[in-house]
C-alpha cells in the first residue's frame, strides 16, 4: 500500500503522520477507530475523525431514547456467544471507561452488566395447518466470550463434520424414553422397539459416513435405506417431535454427505467452495428430504440473516458455505450462552460507551456530516477529495456537538438532535437519504489537508451512491456493488400493560424465529424495562420486539421523483402488515393479547383509545429503507465479489463494514467489528488477521 507513506526509520518501519477520515460511525467505523486509536496513536497519525450524518452513531445497530425514556431500536439486536471479536472490544471498552471510578452514577459499569446470557430459544413449527412453538435451548458452558488474551483458531470443515456427527449421536441419546401411559402406536413396548431401531439406524449411518472419509465410500442407496428405516420406525405423520427429529437427521445427514462428497475438508477454499449455491438447493442435492426446506431450523436460519431476495419470502437466498460456517460457529463455538442479550438498548450499552472511550482517547467526531461523494485524484490511484453536505451548524460558542443525554443516569442517545446545541431549528430527517437536503454548507475535504487516509465505513447501499467515481473506474467495484445484495427490513416494539405470563407466555426472554412472514422473529425483552423511565404507578409489564425483511425494492426513478410519497407508502405497508400480524398471528405467543375481534389494542401503553395503525403509531415502528440501513445479504454467487478491507484498489482507501470480505461474510455485528479491525490492521501495516480472533477463513 504505497500510498500510505510507509518509510523506514531507525527503529524499523515507521509511519508518516497523517490524518484519518472514517466515513460512517456504525460498528465497523467505530471498531476501526478503536484499533487505530490504541495507546501511542498520536505517534503515527495527526488525527482520527469520524464523519457521521445526523446526530447519533450506530447505524443499523443504533438505538435511542423516546418518550418515557423508552428504548427505540433500529431493529432487534442479539449477540451470539460466538462473537469473540465484538465481545473482546466491548470488554476492553468498559475496562478503559472504568465507570466505577469515573462515572459511578451510571447504572452500567461493566460488560457483564450490559449483556446477559439468553438461553430461551424458540422456533415456530408448522404442523399441518397449526403452528406450534418448539421451545428449546442450548446448554450453557462456563466460558465467556471475548476473554482477554484469547485467540481462537480456524474453524474447518473437519471440525464441522466431527461436531455434526457428535450432535446426531447426542440427539439419538436424548430421544424420549418410553412413556408407560402412552396409548396406540406409541405405547411403551413399541416405543422401546422404535427407539432401538432409531439408535441402530443412526449408528449404521454414521459408520457409512465416517469410514473412511472419502467420496467414493458414500453409498446413497444404503444411506437412504437406513434413513427410510428410521423414518418408518417413527410416527412421522402424527407426532411433531418425531417429525422434527427425523427432519433434523435428514438435514444433518445431507450436510455431512455434502461436506464429504464435495471434499470440503481438503478443499483449500473450505466452505467458500460452495458459496455459489443456495443452502437449501445444496442440501437437497445431497439427499435431504424435500420437507427439510420447510424445517423450522432451516427457516429460522434464513430469517436470522434476512435471507430473502428483495424481501420476497418465496425467494429464499443464502449462500451454502456461509450458512454452514455460520451455523457451525454459532452452534459449536458459542461461549457462555448461544445468545447474549443487552440489558438496555444497543445504542446505550455498546455505541455510547464506545463513543465515550474513543472521545477520551482523542478521536474526533463530526456529526451532521453527510458524505455525498468520494473523488479520485488526478492519477486515479487514491481518494483526492470528499464532498460532504453539512446538515446543521453548531450554536454560537459550541465547540463540538455532545450527542449523549442521561436517562436514569445512563449516557444514551436521544431520538432527535439536541436543538439547544444547534444554530437554528434541527432540520428534518437527517438519517434519510430521501429527506430534505437543505444543508447549511457543502464541505470539500482535501487529501493532504483534511485527511491522508480514508476508511469507508458507510454501508453497502450508501457505498453505491457515494462511490460513483470508483464504480465507474474499477471493474472490481462494479462487480462488488452489482453482485452483493441488500434488503430493506422492518421492526416494531410494543409496550403492554399485562405481564407475559398473564398474556399466556411462560418463557420470558425468549427469542423465536421461523414464524409467518414478514414478522418472522419475535423477542421477549423484559431485561430492558428497568432502564426506561415510565411513571412509577403506571408501568409496562411486557415489552416485545418483532422484526423481519421488508419487500421494498431499491427506489426507481419514479419513486425518486416523489421521495416523500415513496417513504410514506413503505411506512403504510409496514403498519398494515404489522396490524394484520397482531390481529391474526401474535396469539401463538401471547394468546391473552388477542380477542375474537383481533388484537386487544387497549393493552398498549399510550394507545389512548386508538386501534390498528393509529395505535401502532404510538409504539416504536422502524421502516428501514434508507440505502445505508438496508441489511447486507449473503446471497449465492455474491461472496466472491466481496473486497477485503485492504483491497479497495486505491492507495489511501480502506473499507470497513459487514459487506467486506472479512471471513465472516454475513450481515452481523461480529462481521462489522472484524472488518473494522482489519481495516485498521491494514492502515497500521499489520497483517490482515493480526489480533483477529476466531474461527473464520480469513
Ligand atoms: C433489523 C436488523 C436487525 C439486526 N439484528 C442483528 C442481530 O440481532 N445481531 C447481529 O449480529 N446483527 C444484526 N443485524 C446486523 C447488524 O446490525 C449489522 O451487521 C451491523 O450493524 C453493520 O455495521 P456496519 O458498521 O457495517 O454498517 P452500519 O451499521 O450500516 O453503519 C454505517 C454507518 O455509516 C453512516 N452513514 C451512512 N451513510 C452515510 C453518509 N452518506 N455520510 C455519513 N455517514 C453515513 C450510518 O449512519 C452508520 O452510522 C441486524 C440488522 C438489521 C437491519
């Protein structure tokens, strides 16, 4: 990276001082800033400045506080126990903040007060015409995510195979014991018999699969025969648990068979070798029963990554290799618990602490700075200038915008700009690409004057808009922006007067997926209520977060001719779908919240006699259609077009975001953090994988 100005000094390689502009303050941009600003950073760089549109940080992981200090998220966020890089960073951040000393009033001082293990998982399971909830959980272990000094190792196809086979054996061992009181075909004696058949069958199957591990040894006919025998021994048609078990077996068998048949254990590309194919197509090709495609765990996997093209739930799309890698890491490498949930908003317990610690280190933040275009220099080898729309000016005397307020002592982001710090009224929606653009000024940052190095950390949808010159200049950029896909998302949160138990739900804190589109995911979030500021004598007892993909295609020229109408029509669609969901479907989880007339709107805090969409408008509804807010997908055939953080092709440009090739190529917090750290590594002249933890194919 010649343009970074490396030069040899007496003590080895040193770096010319220069300024770094980080464009975008989401998890990736903040992670890049975190590593770049480690102790001693001023010896290397003049300044590190984060340019961020609007008044808050966090991007897709942003949350802020609304009426009664309620937590308003961009969309439901949970962290997986396998997010070792993200947890390591947030743990470092809390240690450095040392709130016990520096801010004893703040109710959250440490990472383990900010996150709690979350064991209750649920999957919605359709059985004939009925929906059931398949509650579950994965056993806790005594590890902790992000332990100081931990490293991690590569997670290979061989690991996956070993653990998958183990899982099948464990599952067979956990099959229900004969029920002495059972009647009919599942009575005790025949149960004992089928249990025996199932166990022998599994052992026979594992023997076929495992010895020796070569593609020529797999006899599809014999495997199918054993699977059929197991299926016949089960009451597949009538018992949901038997059906689940067999479908799980079919899924696992197909997966293991596929890994072996395609030599993924020895292929240097590992799971990447199958990223051109959709996961469902891949398992079907390796003999999974057709019903597996609708198996709740498979649907839940697609739901988790909003894996539907253009938000169309009839077009599931998830690269097979990404699916295997993610499930493998999530299932087999989690620390503590499978999920960890935040005890307040992600803006409160992750983004605000990062902002505070970075600020303390001397990183600067330019809020109300919307990046509009990157410009190449005359040689077309580096970023020469950046055009920025300045959305608001600070009030006289204000040196910098201070974005945080306190709610219950906790530093948090408000849900609108703090007008008293601004010169004039706060302009309209500062986070919307479709909103009013009456900027107070156009700023042009120039290389060598305002910056030397650039970290592009605004998300993929926005990259397409601001990097037009690069896309016109470079085939790699054209390929990347054409082949990677994004999808709009939607989310809403409800605050209800009755507790979950009274409403009919007995697993507080559960996170469920796999249910009807578009709000396929629901999370019970009672652990956040303490942080809100409801009147003492009138407090919500249930808070519920719903989320899913949104079929809102990239706006066309007609939409852009009247952007307000486009935004309004998307919002109306979300409200209509949410009302239909509450009237017709939420009863699966909260039967007590539904009457014969549909959803009991009077249960909502603040609904004040309104019903339907008007009542929902009193809750928090998030319509995520902004280009940068669109979720980055992992559709088949796209992985090979991702660029690594250090592969922009321009001397002074690094890339950071869950859209880069970080090794964890899916839209998640861990990918964003890894990418930010990798961008920093490149700028610091370190190897791509330097101090990156985990099990990824970097
Ligand atoms: C609804 C939803 C739910 C999710 N749930 C989970 C979950 O449970 N667990 C999980 O791990 N992941 C989840 N994700 C994914 C996760 O949020 C993202 O992977 C992660 O936040 C991406 O971070 P990023 O920094 O790459 O991008 P972003 O968060 O998009 O950050 C981009 C930043 O750039 C700023 N920006 C954009 N354009 C401009 C501009 N022109 N000028 C200046 N600034 C700009 C943005 O405001 C933002 O601050 C979810 C995503 C969505 C949409």
